[in-house]
């Protein structure tokens, strides 16, 4: 879950569910390029730590509280997804909060093992399908 820091509200957090072999990523609020850099470092560390024991985990991104971002931020996110998906053979699903968010995410996130959904149930169903 997202835990606030002494510097203010956190904009992202990570949880690993070993039963589902899934990283749950929570993202929220408006980001700056600096937030993207911090997220990239934290996500990379999380993925590397998990990859030491598993290389087939899935990723579920809860971005329902992540509004449409400025282009400079949105354009940086695909490279983070690409780097993360190179560390696993699993799928990634992102759940967005609006149709406009879905359009932005689908424009920027084009990895073949990543899909964008409007509900958690749809995302979980796709992650659970045989590959």
C-alpha cells in the first residue's frame, strides 16, 4: 500500500502477493518528472528483488486515483513498463479511473503483455487467463 513519508503524501507504493505471484502497484495524484524518476528506481528495486526468487510474476497497477498526466510525465512511463516487463515472463494490467485515462494509457503503453482496464475484475480475469 501507499505509505506517506515525512516529506508528504506518497504517490506510489508496492505490495507483493505470493499466493497470486503478483506485484500490486498503487499510483495516485499528479506526478512530476522527479516523481517518475523516484518511481522508476523504486519499481526497479522491487522487480529485481522479486526476480531473485521468481521470474514469472504478474503486475497489477491500480491507477484509479492517477489522473491524466502531463505529456512529459506520460511519455516517460512506457520505458519503465518496458524495463519491468523484461524482468518477468508474466503479464501486466493497469486499472484506470476514466475513459480519458484509458485513452492516454493505451496511447503510451504498447507492450504486448500489458493491457489497460476499467475495472479490477477485468484486469484480474485477464491476468488469470492461461498464456
